[in-house]
């Protein structure tokens, strides 16, 4: 049936990213995460491009501003950690899956040290990242906690938000053993009066 629309009026379907472009983008995000972890977010761009095996032009084509790259790295790592919950739940009993995911969360928080200054700089480019972090992680923790509570090994009805914020605030990036002890203490608290 003919319409009055001209070809320019119709919304275009998004094009799939070419494989080489996707590969370059993934390499840049991984390299930037490693460089930010080691050197901070002010590290020279060439350190990132050399590690990624791409040219500087490729980086700026994807991320015209440094803040664009920082936001993309943060979101990429949040999404990867969020996605890790399902395989952990499939491979381990509920309490162990919760502990292993909390350990990964602690590692994520510890390695964000290089991003901390930028994320708390007041730059409007970073607005919404805290909400992004919380909106992804609270439902994951809630699901892991509910599964563990269903076994009777931890108490039901505890706040996943409180657990997220507590762990995020006590992680010591320079002392993983301390962080491990804190996670064990938090789990003891979750087990108190369980069942």
C-alpha cells in the first residue's frame, strides 16, 4: 500500500558495527581500562593506543573527548561485572555465587582508583555514572541474595543497596587480604539469625 512518506521520512534501521570496528573499539576499551588502572585517567593517549594496537585517530574517532573514553570504560566494566552474575549462579551454590560476585565487585571497586578523581570532579560528563552503577548492581545483588536466602543460609529481606554501598566504601585497593576479611565479615552478618 503506498504511503505519503518520502524515503527521508522513514527512520533508518541502525547498522551493525563492522567486525574490525568492533574489534578496535573493544581493544581500546580494554587497553584504556588497563592504562587507567596502572597510570590513572591522565595517562598519555599513546599509551592506550599502543597497548590497543591502533592509531590515535582511531581513538579520537570513537572518543573525541577523554571524558567520553572514561565513561565508556566505566560502563563497559560495570556491564561485564553485571553479566558475570548469571554464570556464577549457574556454576556454584547460591551463597558461594554471592561471595564470588562480591569478590569481583571488590576487585572492580579497587581498580577504579584511577577513575575516582575524574568521576568525583564535578564534570557534567560524569553525571549519572553513580546511578548507572547502582541501577545495574543492586538488582544483581538482590537476585544473588534472594537465591542464597532461599537456601536458609543467609537472612531474607536484607537491603542489597546497603550491601553494595558498604562493600564499595570499605574496599582497600592496596590490601586485597583486608578486603577478603571484610567480605567474610559481611557474610557472617548476612548469616546471623538465618534459617
